[in-house]
């Protein structure tokens, strides 16, 4: 796969009021009309005016997980369509958490409407999560050091790895008690511990109940074989079977996001370039720390 490119779709947290507004304004009229039809379809599918919420806010409403997730899928898919119009196309695609759903839509595993309905429900389930817990980022320590420090905690309260975002950015999910106990251990080990403003301990065993509900929904949908190979799974692999993609997605809500493993797999497969298909540069920054020998671009750098 020498000189080939991966399109990467970011997850929740990349959203911001006004995303895509300037992009739409600067498009040629024919493409702008296509994009407006996508916004209209999204509004009809979701039952509310998504375009207005994305462009005008308020931020508090856009940030609600049940709104942020479909908003990001729409924004990312539109950016994907713009890249195709400009002659850029991927050889492999992958997503970070929520971004995996955009990759499914972009690869034609799912229709645009199916993807929207699924992420709306996913967001509702995550927003309603009744588990008493949260998430925290650990900065400045390797994964091995984090595991070593946490090994001192009893398994009952020990937080779980939720995101392995970069060699020295790790996110934990757990109960409030477990995270509080982890805070002191990880600070003593030399790390920075940052509590995250989220509504639950996502990507962990605590999401078992919502995962089962999502699993039931996924089983009702036929997944087409991806038109573009998807990097998915744990350990990550390049997958071209819709059946296998669905099996992986059924476990997504309780499985850690091992982004470091994803980017290293792309590098090991010989890819030389990534493009972040989203409104920011979150993945681009992570990718540069994981595989600096590759070329990493944000959306704005290539359009």
C-alpha cells in the first residue's frame, strides 16, 4: 500500500458551533446543493433541524451527546463528499469511536439514514447511562506505567482503559471511587490526571446494558461489504466483509479505543499518509505523535 492514503474520522469532542458553515459557503453552487440535500435528509431522519443547530448552536445543545453524535456524522460525511469531489479518495478508512460510524456510511456499509438513526440512538443511550462513573485522561505516562500504577488497586474499583490515544495520552473509565483512588497513584507516578466532562464511563464494562441494546439494533440491519476497506477490530485488521464489520461494531460500546494500535497498523501496512476528515485536528495531532514518519493532514490542509 505504498503511497496510499487513509481517511480517518474523529469522534465526539470534535464538534463546535459553526462547523462546516464556511466550507458550505465557499463551495460551487452544484456541490452546495448536494450538501444542502444531505442536511435536509438529516433533519428529516432525526426529526429536528440539524443544520441550524450545527451552524447557529447554542453550544450547550449541540454538545449533548444525542445531538453531537449525529451532527458529527453529518459534518464528517459532508467533508468526505467534498474530498471525493476534489479528486481525493481513500485506500483505507478508519474511525475513532463515533467516527467508525461515519466510516461505515462513507464505505457504503450503511446508508446515510441508517447511520444517522444508529448514532442518534447510540447518543441517547450514552446520555441516559445510569452508571455512577466518569472518565479521566492520564497525560505524560506510558501505557505500561499506567497499568503498573493501577495494579495496586483492587480489581473491584480499578478503572479500565477506555482510550489509548497516543503513547502518552491514555483515558480511563471507572466509578467515581475508582478514579479518585487512581488519581493519587498516577500523580505519584509522575502523570497528569485530568477529569473529563462526560456523562458516564464509556468504552468499558459499565456500558454493557446500552451495548446490548445497540447490538439488537445492529442485528436488524444488513451491512453491505465496504466499498473501501475498513481498519477495524481488536487487534486491528483491514476488513472487507460487512458481516465481520457488524460483529465488531456489536462490541464497540464496551471496547477500548486503541487508536495507537490503529495508526501503527496503518504504518505497518505501508500507508504513508492520513487525512483527518473532520472539523478539527485532534486525530492529526495524535497521529503525529504515534507515527511521525508518516504524513498526517487535517481536512483544511488538503482542500
